[in-house]
C-alpha cells in the first residue's frame, strides 16, 4: 500500500509541481513605463522585478547599448549584458528583451536575455 | 609552483588510492595492497590539510603574487577575516570541501575497517575525492597572478601591492564559522553514499544501515546547523529583516538536507522492520547526488543572473568536471541499484497503516515532496533555458505556497508516527494518546486565534506545531527516565516545532514601520520612539569605503536602548548600491530590528528644476520668476582655491514690479564615485529677499538645449536654514524570533543525542565478520 501511495504521489505530484512552478516562473510582458512603475515598489538595495519588454531597435550605440521603442511608443535606452548575440543589434529589429529597469533620474532598461519576436 | 604541482600530485594520489582499493574488493583484509591504499589515502589527507594551511599562510602573509590571494584578500583585513578569505572564492571553497572529505575519510577508514567494509567504502569515497581533487586541478588556488593575466601583458615581476579585498558583506564573525560548518555537512554526506554503494557491492542490504546511521545523523545535524547559521548570518548582517529568502544558494544546501532527513527516518524503519531496502539505497544515492547537483547549480554559472547572489563562471574545464562528477555518481548509483534490483526484493513486506513504519514512510515521502518542489523551483531557470524560454527564477511565493500545505502535514504525520507503535498499534492506545495531544493542540491553536491569527495557513501550521510539540514533550519526558540518550528524536522534533512557532510569530505578528529620522528629533513609530543620535566612522583602515555606524535610540515603556545600524557605499561594487547592516536589540520576547535604508539631508531649501530656455516661479516668492538662459562652461569660471571645478547658471529674474535682472548662480562641483556633488554659492536676487543657489545640473548629452538646472531658495530676511541629517530606516518588532534560534539549537542537540545512542547500540552488537564477497554480476 505504501508503495502504491508513494508511486501515485510521484506520478501526480511531479508534473503538478512543474505546472505549479510554471505559474510562478513566467516573467510578465510589460511596457517600459509599466516596468518603471513596478520598480518603484522595490527598495534601493533590491533589484527591480524581471520583466519582458517587446521592442523595436531604433538605433545602435554599441554592441551592448541600444535605443529602443516599446509597444506604447516610449523610447528608452537599453544596456544589454547577456551572452553575445549571434546576429548583432541593428535598427529596425524586433526583439523580446528580458531584464529589469534601473530607476532614477534617467531610467534605462538592463536586458540580460534577448529573444527574437 | 609547489602548490600547483602539489595539487596535481594529490589528484594522482587520490586516483592511485582509489584504484588500489578497487583491486582489493575481494582480497583479504591483510592484503598488502590495502595497506598501500590506506597509506596513500593518509598522504592525500595530509597533503590536503597542508595545502589548506599553505593557502591560509599565503593569505595571512599577503602573497599577492597568487591570483586567489589578490582576488579575495587585502592588507587591511584583520586575522579572522583573512582566514575567512580562504573559502571566499570558488577555488578556496573547493579546497575546504575536499579537505573536510579527506579528514572525515581519515576517521572513516579505521571505522570501516572495524566493520569489515574498508575496501568497498574507501573505493567509493576515494572516487569522490578523486573528482574533488580534479576540480582543484581545474580551479587551482595556487595559480600565479602573472599566469592568470599573462594575456594582458602582466609579467612575473608585476606583483600587486594590495589585493581586491573581501566582499564587505562577508566582514562578519559568522562568516568565519558558517561556511566551514556547511562544508563539514556536505563532506559528511559522502559517507552514507559510500556505505550504501559498499552494501550494494557486498549484497549486504541491511548491515550498512546500522554502520552508517551515526554518520548519516551527523551529516543531517551538522548540515541543518550550517544552513540555519547561514539564515542567522543573513538576519544579522544583510539587513532585509528575514532569515530565509528561498535563494538558489540557500536552496542548494536545503535540498540535500531534506533528502537526508527523509533518509534518516527510512533508515530507522529498515533497522526495525528490514523493509524499505531499495528506498534507503535510492535515498542514500540521491542525498549525495543532490549535493553534487546543488554544487553544479550554484558553481557552474548556469543560474547566471537569476539570484541576489553572484555566480562566478568557473570556466569551461571546471564546468565539465562538475557535470561529469554529477553524471558519474548518478550513473554509479543507478547502475548498482538496477543490477541489485531483484536481489533486494527478497525482504519486501507491506506496512499496515496502523504502524509507526507506515507513518514514518509517509512523513519521509512528504519531506521528499518538499525536496522535489524546492529542486524544481531552484532548477527553473535552467529548465526555462533548455526550453528556449526567458530564464527567470520562480517567485518566492511558489515555495511559500507549497510549504503552507507540506509543513503542517509533516508536523502532524511526525507526531502521529510517535503515537504509533512498531508493527501494530491498538486502537485504544492510539485514541488515548492522540486525544490528549489533540486537546493540547486545539487549545494552543485557540490561543493563537485569540491573539489575532486568522489566516488558514498559520492556523494549520500552529495546530501542527502544537500537536507535534505536545506529543514530543510527553514522549520525551517519559524517555528521560531511560536516560538523555533516548531523547534525541524528541528533542529534535520539539526544536522543529519551536522553530515553526518562531516562523508563525515573526511572519504574522511582526510590526514594521518606515521612518525618516531627523538628527536629534524623536519620532514616534507605533508605541516606540526613535531618535537618531549621530554617526561614527568605523573601519577607517579600509580605503574602499567611508563606513558609518548610525546610532538610533529606541524608547519604549520608559526603557531606552541604543542600536547602531550601518550603511555605506564601497568601491567593491563600484558604489552601485549601498551595503546595509541592521542594528538589532536582541531579546527573548522580541527583537527590535532597525534596518537602514538611506542617509540624506533635510529638504529645508525650497527647490525647483528649470529646463534651458524655460521659466519657473520662485517657490518662496510667487511674484518672482526665473528664466534659465543657459550655463557657463567650466573654463570660463576657472577653479576654486581648493581646485574644484565651477559652473554658473545664467538666469534672468523678473521681480514683482516687472523689472528684469541678470543673475549668475555659481556652483562648485566635486566629482566623486557617486557622481558630481554641487556646492552652491548663494546669490541674492536684486530687489528681493530671495537667495538662489544652483544645486544640480542635468546635462542632456543628446540635445544640450534641453539640459536642466535645479535651484534652491531661501529667504535672506530670516536665518539661513540648516539642513540636518536624515536617516531613513525600516523599524521592525519581531516577536519571539528567538524561538527560531532556540529551535535550531534544540534540533542539533537532539541529533547529537541520537548519534551517541546509535554509536552505543552499534558497540553492543557482536563484531560482525567480513561478509562473504560476491561478484557484481
């Protein structure tokens, strides 16, 4: 009986655990201004929550610094510190960028991963 | 050079000892090869201790020609922190772990020999050490500075004058004991794995339980203690107010601990019933594999940017060794389990639900469920990356939600397992004992509700904790008559119940206030009065920081206490974020916890920001407006006598009667690590009583015509306002958090009792002959 209970628990429990984790492990897709709003609830010492912003690259300052515009039309500066992209950033590209905002006098987005849209 | 050669040599010795032990699996105990393998192991252990001592000596004597010493230490550090530098980086912590495995091996060797298990146990144990020493070859702590930076043109003559220093977060006494204890726990987890593998090789599926139980209890107790010391360090040092944050680094120690907790309980079941043979073998493998998996997660760099901790990329070679290390031991464990699978079925038996063995099995399954959830949560970024999805950690609430169900269930099952008897429990005994404890739990939970607990989770946790507490105290007191050695499990369980009470009270009753404390001015927060008394610079010998202790007086019910939180910026993190240390007034009934947030000055000057080419009203005189015409360049203004740069804002002021006057508001600029600081020269606007000062220039590099200036004003007919220092804090009252620490101490004490008991029981058994060796196939 104990064997059946534990195997049953494992068969149901492990996929359930994965599903449950997926509910808490998906970053929200937001606009830059929404990301700033969320960051304003965190203290100076903690990092702002991770979010995804869908962007169009408007200009490239260097291979790690770009200017983007989001779906709401807000233009903002982005610093990218993820792994070197296979295709370098170029104006007109559409990406989903994962990262967090740095709030302050000149807010900017710090992206750590890039996904093509 | 000696150090580097030595590490390579130690890897060779580890391999040689392991191979020799492997060739003597079926040899008699007096075989010459066993004696050589034994000596090789002793040389290996001696070499590792000497390496560790050597590295400490290099750090203490500031030998910055070694990359590791340069990277993690500096001349300013006191002796105890210099010693802590030894294990502050990957290379040193691998050496510490390896050394503890070897030292424990020195104790294990004669123990295993006495029980006729030396060759198989030391074969697997030696294999673990071989991988660990191979890791040291990849992450050699004795690499030279000029070797590490040869590509940057550094030569053998370039020896840094000072090191980069120890992470300021680690400048704490607790950091000198927390990692060593944790690594003793990790190292001792190898022992039960080696015994289980030896049991499988020998087809001896029961005796290894008796022999390895004291070691397994030791590993569980010491690792649990190490984990909670980490929690205590976080509470006492990091200033975020908690002791557990479900961070991957914390989870990486918790996962193997949960597995080994389950293993201890299932080993007890096998001891009494000879059941759960395969389960114990599997859990022994899993507990060690989870140590390796957790190490892989936190040391391979795969978690990258998903934690508050920084994960250093260990390099490709070390990454593959870590992966190979883990895969090899999963392979060995699973292969042996599969090979012996049918053989282990011989003593299979069913447990009736009315037995202790049944409830202990369910309890272990629940603990394992916790381990599974924590593993999935911690691995989530890796799973996401494999699936090509955004790599993020799960929210902390994932762990909290899961454990709101699991922890009360574990507490209740634990308590019921103690009520049950081995093999069978009569209904009357069960009813009588459960009824008594249930009444106590209901009353206790009623008290919690009376004190304001309303949510389901703390009520369920409270009931579970009271139920477990009542049964364990009752049984523990009964067992006291038979001597303290019998009380181990009860003391540990009472400790866990107390810990849970501490979790409930701190999570439900803690009061937290945000307060801005102006120097010398008492501020009421709740029923407390806080006064910021002033600051004192400390650790002046460290040049990377200006560290201040901020004294805050707390008054309550006529009593006065002073705490001293710390807040500072350091070059260590390029002053990107402050380092915070809370001020704590420790107490049995509650802790008063002052967490620093910010330091600044009172906003006594009225300010306004104006863009170039735009106008704004003067805040203290609505009849006067300013037009910002532009800024002068620094070369126009020249430098101050003390060498500071100067700039001015060109303002056109319009007074109440419509007159316009040109005003130059000059400011002196000091550039520092936190950006420019502006020191205004106050200028009175002619025809008014308003003085204006330029306190910030926000230059727009893309379009200089959109640059902005920020101006401050005061009325010159009144005394110039004095801006006092403002200290922003988060003040918390944490009731009964002492129960968390008392609970952990009780838990570890219980383990100590249990270890003593299991060793004594083992001694009482007649010496067993070496089991007949049988081939693997």
